[in-house]
């Protein structure tokens, strides 16, 4: 099943949610700031993301700026996994997982290329 990793306080995330609801297809939401993310989930998202692993990290957040991680280290999936697990706020949002690939919804229309919409 398709999953939206959603932050209700984020306007882009709310816009992606509206696109998914309008599709009429079944999906679930993960409010990752409340529930956190397991290492295995983060590794799975990284493995199926078709961009640079560093793109999954919100480097403008204070949690990143206060970490000892340099932007150069973000090419390492394990570093990114640890960072996001410790600080879920650093996960780029919204993130949409159609079960095959993972997309960053910035802009929200980026998720429209997903097979979720094509097959829907």
C-alpha cells in the first residue's frame, strides 16, 4: 500500500495529501514526527529513492546545524539513516512511497509521476 510520510504543519505535505485524497486510491499516512521511524524503514526508503541520499535531509533545520555531521557526509546512507532516526524532523517532506519508488513532494506535483496515479 502507498504511504505518505506526512507532517500536517507543512503546507507542501498538506498539498500532497490533498492530491492523494483526490485520486480516490487507497493509501496510508505516517505521522513520522509523532511515531518516529525505524532504521529498517529509513533504509528501505533510502534504497528506493531515485535521487541523491543527501536530498532526503533537511539541512536548514536547527537539528542538522547543531549536529556534528557535515554536508559532505550525507552521501553515506548509514549516516543519513542514523541522523533521520535520531531527528525525524530532518526527513525531507512530504515523502511519498508508492511501494515501488519513493518521491519527495517538493513541489507536491512531483508525486504525480508515481505509478500510484498512473495505475489509479
